[in-house]
């Protein structure tokens, strides 16, 4: 039996630029998004939590791409569900280039246009601005070990 491959990406983040919508000669629409997602880490030298941004190129096809271009703008929070696609090409100078893009199956608009323009971003849901990680450091503590009688043989 052949192994099943899974190529799935789910991420939330903020747009780093306005969407770029193009129409292809075939009549199809394609929208390019650039999404920033922060990873939260503890700095070993200072002991402080820091955000490290990661940037992803997202391609949205068809009517969904047209809607993204119409309603989204730089700074807006989005949720993307899609797959990774690797591509390579050669520059005019002959240098080989490669990139990994996210091809979106769905894009959900998070927050409202007003929140994005006023800098509210996440609208009081407990996340810090520009990060989808809660700021409460108790979230990073190890979970307590539950001790239940007779549960020792359960594998989870």
C-alpha cells in the first residue's frame, strides 16, 4: 500500500502589503498576498519574550482572490488554509531561483476594516497586536500532571 502524502497549511497573520490582483489572458484572476506570522520565543540572554516574524507568499485564485483584493488591505489579520507549492525558475542572467508559496483554498478575513485602520488588529481577544500568541505567560507553563486511580494503563 502506498503512503498517503499530506500537504496542508493553516496559518493566521497580518498582511504586510495591499493585495495584488491580476487577470490572466485565460480570464482567470489571481491575487498575491504577503502574510506575516509571528513566532514567540524567549530570549536566552534577557529572559524576555520576543516576536520573530515569518513571511509567507500566498496565492488566491478566482472569485476568492477578487474578494481578497476588494476587501483586504495592509495590516488586516487573515486566516489561510491551503497547501505548499514549490517552484523554480531561471533568471535572465541564468541564475537558478526557487521559492515555496502557499496556494490558498480559503482565506478568512479576521477583524474588521476599522480595527485594521485604527491599529486594533485583534480586537481584544487576548492576543498581542501583531501576534496570534497570547501574552499571558501562564499559557507557557507546563500542564499539571493529573493523578487518577486506575488510569495508569490508558495510553493518553
